């Protein structure tokens, strides 16, 4: 994986988690650490919450000294993590498009479980479909529309790399029946979903209207699992402002159970592809 593909977002979260653990082990509150170093509490809080975009190596060493960390190997490991977190990723040039940490987390996920209620998952959208829904979101400037579409297509590279991310998508039938812009745009999008059939790392299921009321009616969500077991899985809930990130064990268990119920209520993978093929045939007819 090149530096441009590595996720500084995940490394920042990992660094913050370790710095918080060391502070707790030292028996210090954020206020006590800030008072001792004559820093603001927000400086330490932002680091611990993974919000410091370019962590300062000197800050890490000073905090380790304040927390009485004597193991040089631990200190050096944190310094290395801070340096890795400073490497720019490909989405840096799209900071105006990706305003939250989600894309960085998605880029390093080993597996993604996605439930979509109203739209096709972004990782499976065609450019024309992405263009249509971007315009529907009141983005009027043609250059801005194309920039957002390009950013979305870049995200999809995680499904094309040598060791691709595993994607399991459950899509509500409503998202598949909703036409966008021109009929051919809708048809090409459906064919894009059908084309995932031979891919062993992509599983797609359609949740039919006939399933009736189900656990996912409250809204869509994504579960991200990471290759390093020390990185906690995350549930992402999209909101108009940015998104909500849930990491507590109880929350993760609840959404995993919900995803399992949705999968059980959906058509099988083979039946889903057959449904999509039939839908395309009806559009052509």
C-alpha cells in the first residue's frame, strides 16, 4: 500500500486511543495534564480524539514524559505512528468534499457491511447515477458536480486493489425502483450491480417490499471492520451535518444483529441478481 493509500484517519484514532490509555494509566485527568504542561485542555483532547491533523512528534514525547512512560520502545512506536499519520492521503485534495473522517476509515476497512434504504451504495454507483443524485442534493455548479463525482469514483478503488475490501450490501428495493434522471442512467446503474455477481469480495442482497416492516426502516447504516484487531469496529450513521460514529460494544452488537435480521429478510445473493436482471429486462421492454 502506497503512502497515498494509507489512512492517516485510522492512525490518528489509534494514536489518540494510545495517548488516552497512557494518561489514564498515569492517573491524570486532561485538566491535570494540561495544568502540568501549561497547555490548553483542547490541545490534549483533540489529540486523544484523533482530531489533530498533523500530530507534532515533540508533543508526543512531552506527553509521554508527563505520563512517566519509561519504555523507549513504546515512545518510539507512538512517534512512528504520529509520523505515519502526517502522510497525506489521496482524499486530501478533496477535503471540501469529504468533510468528516469517514472516507479515511472506509479506505482502511477490511470489510464493510452496508444497509441502504433510499440510494445505491456509493461504492457501487456509476458516474451518471452519482452525478444525478449530486444534482438532486442542490449542487448546481457543473464543475463542483464533476469534482464530487470524481471523488466518489476514487473511493471505489478499494474494491479494485490487489487485496480488495469485502463489501456486503443490503439494498432496499425502493432504492432500485427509484429512477434517476434518464431511463438509461437507471438501467446502467442496475447493470453495474449485476456486474458484481462474479466478484467473490462483493455480496449484494435486495430487501424486497414484500418483506414488510423491518428493522432498517429507521435509516441506513454502515459497519466498518478493520484488519488490525486493535482497531475497534465502527458503525457509521450518516446525517446532513456529517455523521455519527458508534464504537461501544453494545452499540456494535445491536447494529450487527440488525444487519443480520435485514440480511435474513432479503433475497439471497443469487436471487437478488436474478431480480436485478428481471428489472433490467422490464425496463428494456
